[in-house]
C-alpha cells in the first residue's frame, strides 16, 4: 500500500508549520491557471513505532544529537548559529535554531532567520527554467545566442602544454542544456579556473558583479568578448552558467528575473522571504557570518542584499537569493513530491525525474567540490550515482546542493526525506554540511527502501 507523498496544509498548520513560519500563518496563495494534479505515488509510509521514541522512522533521541553538535560548531566559530530542518513524507519532524543570529553572539537565533543562499539559488532558477521549457517557451537544445545575441561570436580557448593558447570556433554553440548542467564552457574567476587569461578577463570586466552593480547589457557585451574555457558539451565546470541562464529567462519571458520568479514560483509556493533584496523591515532577521572568517568581508561585497538594484545590475540567477529554512523547505518538498505542492503542480513528474538524472555522463569534470565523491550532476542539482563512493549515507538518485555561505540541502526521494541546513560560515561549509548529513541519516531508524 502506498501513501501520497504530498503535505496537506491542514496537517502542517499544526506544530510543524507554525514553527516553520516563525509563528506566522501561511499565506493562501493560488497560482493562476495552474492545473490541479493527483498526488504522486510515493514509497510506503513508515509504520508507527511501538515506542514513543520514533517519529516517521526517526529516533527522537538521535535527532536530539543535532542540537549538541550544532552548538559545538557554533562554539568553535564554524558559524554563529544554524537552523536545521528535517521533513519525512511531507511532515516536518525536526526544526530547531541553534546558537546566535549575530557574529557578536548577543542575539539568539530564531527559526525564521534569513540566510544568504549563494549557490542554493541555482536549483530554484533551474526549476524556473524547466517550467518555461514545459510551457514551450524554450527548448534545451536552443542555442543560448538565440536569446542572448551578445554571445553569438564566442570563441574557445585551446590550451596545450608549452604553447600559447589558440582561439578557435566552438564545435557547436552553447545551449540551454549546457547552462543547466554547467557544460557551456564558462568559468568562475577563482583559483579553480583552468585559464589565467580567462580568469583575468572576468575580473577585469567584473563579469560576476563582485565589486558593484553591473547592468545586464554591459555584462553580456563584455562576456561575449571572452573565450570559453572548454568546447561546449565536453566538460562539467562549475561556473556563471546559471547567471547566464537567468538572463536567458529574462529574454525568453520578457520580464526581469526577480519578478518572473516571484510570479511563477516563489510567490505561488508561499516563499515570502526568498528574494534578491531584503527590505529594511526584515533586515533584523538576517543571519551573520563570523567576522573572523577570512572569506566573510570579501564575499559580503559581492552579495549586496540591502540594495535593490532595479535595472542598474543584473540579478544573479546562480548566487543572489536569500531565504529561510521554511521557505526552502516548501521548494524542496515540491521537488521531492514530483513537482506538486499543496495541490498546485509546478512541474510534471517526468520533468522532475529528468532533472534528477545524471546529465554529465561521458564528460570531463565532477561536482565533487560541492557534493563529495560519488555524484554526477543533473539540471541544477548534484545527483548521487550509487550507494557507495560518497562520504555520507544517501540513496542512488538523491539530490543535493549547497551555497558558499554555508547552506545546504538534501532531497532523498527514495527515503521520503528533505533535510536543510541554514548557516553562514563560508570557510567551514564543507565540514558542516557533511556533519549535518551524517546526523540526519544517523537519526533514521526505519528505511523506506526495500
């Protein structure tokens, strides 16, 4: 017997959702013209345990470990504080705030704290892209320059040991598919760049808008003069591809990215705190990173969340959002549910399966820097390839991603699991995300997998 993998508003309006919403009622938001759909079939429900220690197949005693570990990490200054959330089969079974909101550790953290998401923006914007694909407004094999003609004359840098680089025509133009799976040939201007010359050009033109606002047209015109680091479709290389995807969506929809996302995804999902700009009334809820973290000051210059850029700067589809544990859970639960949440369908089950498949088979490169070993990459998500090889437990096909400020999530559909860590600690982010993942799976005492 199977049970729907769909959370019910009435059930969640109890203790779980009250905690999630920070004590505020969830807005009743309807998506215009959104078709209703039956709940997707899920794994068998966890049989309630005969002991009072179990909740949805998780040990309460083992869940209680999370608080002590997170407080210990806060004490060692991995981050000032963290919010942790675990949901199983749509029910929130754990939601806690640990430590402090501020770097000075004077304000207790609350569950409605706002965190900079950095690259956890990418799955959300990738989902928005697939919604447009489902609507027939673009296709994965469309060349990027069909929407962004500023990128029509891109060259590719060919590098050979002991020789000067050559600049050649791409064997094919980068496509929307390449943007979604980071195989277009773009880079980030960081030490992982395969080309010092390309990195220098990104920095010279401030392609990533690290130093201040950069208008969309300026960014694209400059990017169009910089060669790609790889032939399109040959190499997974983590990059500004999702930023370029966001600009592609703007052109395809004829609407600014922030407004498009709010209209089609975050607004209907009730993600009221997920945006690129934090209004003054909400700024007291923004979580801080340690001032002693060597990355904090540099990164803060790049994430100007207190400035509404308007049209003065492009919206970073790959890095710019802020969110809360409650908001991100609504999004992640929709993906875990196969594209539906609270009776509204955002993506078809087939599209969700497609997004959570490995799309970099046969390519060079790996997402291991974010996921650890054993993962491929889908359309906006790292995707686990097998039970083994990973540095934490999971299931084949589980999806995850993380942000440079310290946030991370896991969606394990085989186990009916969504787990979210919200923290701001850039230098310790890989350590803390893996610790949290171990705590989550270590608290699971009943598996849904055969």
